[in-house]
């Protein structure tokens, strides 16, 4: 399966579905114009209530990751159409700040911590 859910995880199934598709789309595993699995199909594969999947698709569409063509299906949108969710952006910024503090709390000075962050960013860039 292209998506694995963690039923014991602290994130809801709904959030996990959203996160997994965002990851697949942003990593380029799913490309612009690729057809999304139908709600019924994904519901069967994952053993998840179709309403949950429908709700996740609606949220992905609201944020610009996917779009629906009536009677045809749901597709991956152009990455340029993505509007980062304000709440999610706040959370992500806080997480980055938290991680940077962790490096400082390990006893690293600011420059050393900063260079580790830059090193990680360069590694990540290769994956995009």
C-alpha cells in the first residue's frame, strides 16, 4: 500500500491520511495530474470509514494539494496552488525552534548548532 497508518500513533487517522498524501506529493512520489485513489478504494484498502477519507480529501483540496474534477475523479494539483495552513505553519515553526533549543541544551554553542541545522537542510534538499 502507498500509505501505512499507525493505529497506535498519537495522530488521528484523519491527520495521518492528510500527512501521508502531503508527503507523497511534496516528495514528488505523486506528481501533478496523478489520480488519487477513490474514496471507496482507499476506504477498503486502509479499512477506514469513507467519511474520514472524504473529510481528509476535502482538507487536502482546501489547502491546494489536490483538486476534484466532477465525474472524473480527484487529482494531484500543481504545487504552486498550495496554501500553507496557518495553524500548521505555526506548529512547524515551533517544532523547528524546539529542535534548535535541544541542540543548544546539549551544550553546543550557537554556531555549531546552526551549522548542524544547515547540514540537515542540505541533506533534505537532495530528497526534494
